């Protein structure tokens, strides 16, 4: 009689990565579009407000882009770890969209809005 091999990993560990991809990519796209269009909010600002906005925007942009890169790395890592380390894959899958949201909130807090 042939032996049955039992797997130690839970089935369907890739589902968390799939859901994370479906959520993270559109969320990152819309956050990026919002951030890229945000300088329009200061088109008709007074000169002092425009200088404050222009001084705060580059640092906030850098933080936001770094957050998107971290989210992309977490998303790719969640796919890579889905077979070898399912708990790590699940944590990374949850981290990816959360990182996009935190990066957007941080951008909004760092910019000196008019």
C-alpha cells in the first residue's frame, strides 16, 4: 500500500497575497494620482502660502515614494514567502496595503497645506 505524504503547510496560502495584490495596486495608483495632483491645490495661493507649500512638498513626496517602494517590496515578498513561510507571507500581505495608506497619511501630514 503506498504511503500518503502529508503536507505541513496549510493549503491556499497564496490567497492572502492575491487579495493583497488586488487591494494594494489600485490603492497605490489612486494615492499616487492624488499626491501628484495635490500641487493644484496651491495654484491660487498667496505668495507666503505658496512658499510654505513648495518648501514642504519635496520632503513629503520623498517619504511617500519611499512608502510606495516599501509596499511594493512587501507585496513581492508576500508572493515569494507564500510557500516557504506562510505566516510571514500573511503578515507581508497585510503590510502592503497598510503601508500605502500610512505613506499617504504621512504625506498629507507633512505638507503645509494652504
